[in-house]
């Protein structure tokens, strides 16, 4: 079962590791949609290229402050919806 299907299934709990991977994957898609290279976005967000790479690969959990920096750099927003 892929991660998007897990989210759609209201009976499935996503652990932290799965959430990190999902967030990173979705962030990478968004970055590519906006046609940014990793280093370009990282510099615009004020974080290191290595940090952005680790986030996109699901290797670390970014803080809310870091998520906000990235979203501001993309001129995007985070939307939280009930399942």
C-alpha cells in the first residue's frame, strides 16, 4: 500500500518515520513543480542544501520553523484537513 492510500484509509495510523518519508516526498514534488533545484530552494529558505536533501529523503523531521521557511520560499502553504 502506498503512502497516499494510507492517508486515505482513516483506520490506518501513520508512524513518525512514514510521515517523514511522505512529507519529504511531497515536498520534493512541490519543489520540482515550482522548478527549483534543491540548492536554490534551500538558499531561498535559509537552510542548507544538505538539510533540504535530508528532509526530502525522509531522513529527518523538520521543525515547524523550518517547514515555514520552506513554504515561504515556495510561496506555498500547508493545509491540514480532517480525514
